[in-house]
DNA sequence: CGCTCGTTTGATTGTGATCAACGCTAGTGG
DNA sequence: CCACTAGCGTTGATCACAATCAAACGAGCG
C-alpha cells in the first residue's frame, strides 16, 4: 500500500484492521486535542512496525500521517498474531524492538518533563541521527529530516517559533549547521550530547534495537 | 521477593536479570538527570508486569523504587521468554497489555507536550482512578495514591509547589476533595474529565487492558 | 517536646507561548 | 518572463504560566 506526502494512513478512533510495516518513506503518529493542538507521538521510518491499536486491540489510538511519499506492508491483525505465535525468532525480535521503543519514549518523556528547549531539540537531533544511521549507511553527522519546524516542535513540545530560535542558537554556537531546510549537519557531536544530557554509546545501547 | 517503602528494586544502568510481576504494593519507575532532577516514567501496581531492560535486553534503562511495602515475583528473563513462547494466550495478553501501556504513555506525552498544569493533574487523577478500580473493587470516586505531591509532580512534569496550588484550585472549584494526604475523592467526574480533555469511556477502552 | 518531612502560601523570576510583521522560495497562471 | 500566492522560516515585542526562593505551618514520631 502506498501513501503520498501529507496524506493520512489511519485516523484516530477508527477501526484498525492492520499492523503496518514501513517499506519506504516516513510516517508520523500523532494525537490531537480538541482545540487543534497536536502532539507527535513518534515517527516511523523504513523497517519500523506500527500497530495503531490500543488496549482493546481494535481501535486506533492515534493518527498516522505521511511525511513523505512511501509505502507500507499492511498485515491483517489476525495474520500478524499468527506470525508472531509461529516464529519465536520474530516474536523475540518484536519484543526487543518494543523494548527499544519504550526506552526511546522514556528518554523523551524525561526531557519533556524536566528539560529546557535546547535539551529537547538536541536530544531529538541525536535520536534522528541514530535512527537514520541504522537504516542508511549515512554518517551520523549529516542528514535531512523531512518535516517542518512546526512538526519538530510538535514532537518535543515546543512552538515553531521557539524551535527556530533554538536551532539558530545551536548554529551560532557552532554545534550544528543547517544550509537547506532541515538539512542538518552536526559539527560538534560532543557538545550536542552534552546539551541533550546523553552519552552517545550508552544511549545507542538503550534505544537502538540490536540486529539479530 | 519483598520490598520496603522507599527502597530500590533496580538501579538504572545495572544488569537486569529478571522481569518482575508485582504482587502487592506500588513500584515507581523513574529516570534521573545528572543534576538530580528526576522524571517518573510510570507506576506499577499489583498485577502489572515490569521489564526494566532496554533494547539490548540486558541493561536496565530505569530506576525501580518502592512507594509502599510489597512484593514481586521475579522471573529470570530466560524463563519468561520461554513462558511467552510456550503459551500463545500469555503472549497475546502481554501484547495487549503492552498496547495499553503504550496508549497510556501516548496520553501522558500529549499532555506533557501541550497541556497546562490542571490538565496534567486532572488526567493523572483519572488514570489512577481507572487503574485502581481495575484491581480493587473500589469506587472510581475515592482512593488514596501512595505518593507525595513532589512525586506526582515528577510524574506529570511539574514542581511540587505547583502541584499543590493546582490541587487546591481543584478543591476550591468543588471538583475534588482531599482530607488526608493524597486521599482523593472525586466530586465532579465530568468536570475532571473536561479538564483532562478526556472522555471517560473512550479513555478506558484505550488504556485499560481487557480482562481475558 | 522538638524533630523531620511534607504541604501551604506569598513574592519574584524566567522560559517559552503568543502575536505580529517581514522575507524567502517554490509553485502557478497569465 | 513576470506578477501573484502560499507555505515556511526568521525576528522582535509582549504576555502568561510555571519554576524558584523563602518562610511558615501541621502532622507524625522518637
């Protein structure tokens, strides 16, 4: 199943019949408040598995939108459950991936709760760098994230104006460089890690699923 | 394995050999920043299963502390994995419980990112009410949460002073009542739900695991 | 009784939201 | 080829909410 940039793959509150595995492109999972405010819960990149269902295993608890053009494999939930039960290796992999996602949520929760703007942004950049590095052979230090500053703000709980100011501050301090829109080059990885209050290798072990 | 109020069950960064199933009492999972700030990630009550490990399946990504006296069943990770693989029913239950937890995280993430203090507190109270109701035959409307205002603040990303002010405001407005410490009685459930921007039944379906 | 821990209240400060205006770039149609 | 528009990023001014600082209070406990 393919999707186009800006489109919606799944609406919050709708029945969710399938579990998705992203093949190409980026997806964005979000929840909205009645006044239009919306919080981005997570992004999904190629290789990620997304199950939109909540506790009842049927209703979607979030919106899933498309940040870029791309495609997913949509697996009917019944089949997916069967697959997991049949192959212990798959089951173990899903379990560990889940643990990794939890750990990522924990890190972000910590920063949303206690961290100032620069810490949140710095952490988000580190996270993107790591996740992108895992799927592309890209260097850690240069990458493009296919989203607006508004969306980055919705991810880390800041308004777009403040995201802009924070990014510019990082540039002024020589920590990152940004030529084209959201095309980021990390100049001083240590300083970025310090701002994010994260230690690179440790964070990687916590957050990034091991390749089996 | 038993634990005593105020003690620590698992340190962040340590090896984690076991998955815990809470039998009695409350546990608290948290992450700390180097300057002493700490964010509570989640609470665990009787019946909850806690796996402290991150992506590598070995290292704990969080502290686990005891809010009350109590006990857990500590299952060596190997056994736990075996159990899941052997009983598809257990595996399915764990999967759904996991989905419920995710949904709960999503709700809180939304409110940490976009919501003001009263919304965060109101949501937390609703969440506690629901979770407690699921394990005790208690009414939804009256319960005690075994934590200080400081800890409630660490949960929803507020300082203890502001938690206090917010709770008092709720009391003044006749939405809740609080005689003894953290002994809460919900007087106006609808108003509380409105503040939390949550609809009671819908929220329940999203975040409370179904009894199989 | 005096201690400690947690809550309460007031005063002040600071970070980030909001409002508003402008610039830049790309895409569109004449 | 040039208006014209729309979306995004940038910047400044002001505002509001929550953090911090500080002090007092109250309950439980040795």
